[in-house]
């Protein structure tokens, strides 16, 4: 099975059981087109790395595994008990994915469980659009992103490799927490001009405490202020969106966001 997509995940002290469920569902979702998986471990502790080694041994031929540390490479990085913004480590994973020379990349959160055929459905909708799925929390059942809830963040994002590699994450977000995906998705959308959110691509978010908000929102507010300075608002936030686009309901369960002024990169 010839791979066509590089799947990118990042982890930091993620419980091995969560990562195992994500990877198991990912490989179960493989259909007629193959993929390669790039995982970047951003400075996890010894206990977690020991558990990850078991995963690596089991899936050795299927994974490109990178060990790094944002805090060692960029000591000025804001962090909460070692937890920091993923912009730097995700860019390293994008660099590794580029070397695979595959036409598409998929940004996948390492706490998301894909339902069967998710990637095949995304590829069928692709046609140089940015494709996202419907994301639901496993515990609260809250809907994070869907055709009727436009919040296109990086739980599941399929796009041309050239678009993701060109856009990359802004590492100025290392000074705070969150908002790097608002910025990334907005810049890639302005480049490609098309986002499709397809509810048939089912993604289950494995519920967990949000460390990024555990410092009384200090890091959150740093990144929020930087985003406002950069954009004049917060991309995609209801009531505060600074982007101009149209939304078309192509069919039941599919929303198409379009910006006709974009000049898409194509392979």
C-alpha cells in the first residue's frame, strides 16, 4: 500500500494509554491509501518515555519518532510545569514529514480517536481544500468543531503538504499558551482559500484536564494579546472573528468556508 499522507502528532507526558488508543484507531482507519506517521515527543519525563519505547518497538516500521525539548532548545519558552506551546515541536515534525515527499499531511491531535474510514473520507473531500472533521469530547459530549460549529482548530486537519509546510507555526507563540492554531489555520486558509468541515469524519477527543489554562490564564492572555496585535481580532472566534469568508452548506453535514481572493499553493 503506497503512502500518500504524512500524519503528524506531538506528545508531552501524554498517558501512554491515550496515545495507544489514538494510534490504534489511526491504523484501524487505514483504507486503500497508506500513510506514514511522524510523532514528536517534546521533552516528556523518563516514565513516559519508557512507556513510549514500548509503543515504538511495536510499531517500529510504521513510525518516524523524534525526541526533542522545546525548553532546552528555546529556554525563553513560557511553560506550566514543563507543559508549553507546541509550535516549535510541531514545526520539527513538519520538517520530518516534508522529507517523506508525500502529497498530503494530516495534523492529528495525539488525544483524538478516529472512527473507521475517517482518513479516506477526508481524502475524498480534499481537492486542495483544507479538510476537518467533527470533533466531540468523550466525557462531556461537547462538540468542539462541526459543520454547524465553525471552530477549525488542529484536532484533525488534512491539507496539501505544500500548504502546511509553507504556513508552519509561528514560534512567537512560545511566549504564552494556546492560540497558535487560530493563527496557523487562519494563515493557511488565506493561502488556500477553502476549508471543508465534514461531519462524516468522526473524531472523539479523549477528555482530560486542560493544563494550558491552569495558571489563572496568564499564558493564555499573553497569546491572546499577541493574536489581537497580529490580526486585529481572534481568527474564527464567534463575535471577534477578523477574517472575511463565506459559508456554504454543500450538503447535509458539510460546511464549506471559502475566500475567493486566495491563491492556493498546489503540488
